[in-house]
C-alpha cells in the first residue's frame, strides 16, 4: 500500500492507496511515448500550402523560348519565382499514432506512482469543499497551493471543488475521464478528489467495474 496525505480531514491524516496503481515502476520510454501520442492527437493538422498547379495565373509563357537571351521559363508560377508555388510544402494530415491500451494504463500508473513516491500526491476528502468558494479552497488546500503548477483531478467539472479552484492561478482542473499522462507529468503536485478515485483506478485497469464500494472502503 502507498500512503499519501489526506486534505480536508484531520491534521496530518494519511490515506492508504493500493500499490497496484500508486506503487508501480516508472518507465521513461513508455511515458515519453504516451506523452508524444497525447500531444500529437491535439494537433489539428490543417496546415497547407499551394503547389504550382494551385496558384492562380501563369497560364501564358512569359516570353518566347529562344532569342531573348534570358533563361527558358514556362510559367511565372514556378517555385523559383516570387509568388509561385511551394515545393514539398505541408499538406493536411493526421499526426495521431496508436499506443496500446496496456501501455497507456502502465504509463498512467507509473506517472501516478512517481507523484505518490515523491510525496507530491494527495487525496481531497469527500465533502471537504462543499461550496464553490475560492476562500474555502485556499483554506482547505493550505500549503498544497504552494506546489504549483498544481493538478486537481475531479469526478465532475461542475462539482464544488472544481468550481472553487479553477480560477486560482497555477491550478489546473481536469476530469478523471480526460486525464492524460501529459497533465500528470507537467504538474508539480497532484490532488485527487476522493469521489474521482474509484473511476480513475478503473481507468488504470486494476479495478473491475462494480468494485466501487470495495475501493472506497479500503481507505
């Protein structure tokens, strides 16, 4: 079992977390590959340039082939000319590439274990922030707000904890269903809301669906 700080409970309280998720080896190559895949998937890939066949004009040979003393030219839209087409320019494409499910889950477990092992991961007790107030969030989080950039993982983006911290500078709020390895690695510290913990463990592939009660009772 891995022990992390429990925010919003008794002072100095700790929470035990299963080692299957929060005490796993960190594979640099695997995490790097997943981060690359996540960033690549965010690229729109809509960049484009015009080739000489797409540039308007240039339908007439600018001067005759011989007799002028100048170089032979067939079109003013040649890539050699100003205003001409582009050779081998970017075209619309997809940058996404596949990462296997087992690899994604292992990378997620490794990133969570890295934060837990360095004492940069905490659990926010359920009901600790019952009002969407910034003052309440600063009171509950305390010194954890000094570890920015801080990542707060919630079950619902409309929940009071998410609404309370989303406007604090240096704090990023993400729903557990949208959590990626990139967000975990970019953050200095991570706080997981207690209600987001069971579905997050399901995403890591170590808890079967329907085992929510068992997970919550293992605090």
